C-alpha cells in the first residue's frame, strides 16, 4: 500500500476543517436497517455475508461467491463492526493462500457531508479494513485502500435505508 504523503496532508486538513466548522452529527445506529434493494446491489446492510455482484454489476474475481465482499459501517464511523470479522478473516485467508492476488478496498460513504469530508471518511474506512486484513495475515503489498467518498452509491435513495447501504467498503480483486 502506497499512500502519497501530500494526499495524507490534504485528508488531515480536510478532516480538521470539518471538525473546526462545528459539524454536527445525528445519533449512530447500532444496526443498519434492512430494507429496500439497491439499484444494482441486492445486499442488505447488517447481513454479515456482505456478498455483492458489484455496484456496477461488474464481474468480481477473488474468493468464491460464498465469501462476503462488503463491510458496512455506522453513520460517521470508520470502526469495523465485530460481525464483519469472519468475512475479513476469510478474505485474509484467501490472500495468504494466493500471494499473487491483489485487492483494492473501496471506501464509500452516504451523500451527507462535504465532498472533502466524505473522501476522508471513505479512506479511513478502507484503511480500517486494511489494518484488520494485515493483522489477520494478509500481506500489505497485496492490499490497497482507496476512497470513493459518495461518488459510487449502492442505493440512489435519500433515506436512512439507502444511506446504510452506501456506508461500506467493497473488496475489488484485480
């Protein structure tokens, strides 16, 4: 994983600007609500399987379909929830067994918040999953953390059910 130093500075400055501007947040949900199916992702938040065919319907290589590929987060949080530990363990096991494999962790947010804040939050989410993968034995050279912010929603709705589906990290194998 190679994060360019100037990018880290911009992310830190953007996060600091949000904090200093007096940004407010709403209460966190302990479990995202299950509900309506996303535009092209039928995964329901809170389902620890985290399987997806890809937000844009793209073909995903990597572990078998039985291994989940999405980790969901609470509002304004980059903390990996315990129910996703098994999914991440399976991903790490796959990476350990295939040293030539490479995965990009795409951090996503819902549409609330500024572009800068959402990019920083998406990056923190992707890096949180990366840390767990590496602790589980995956090589850091096999894993890259990137943020998409709110640019690639799984659900185009504007309610809490849609927002819950968009607060995620997706595993993309290359």
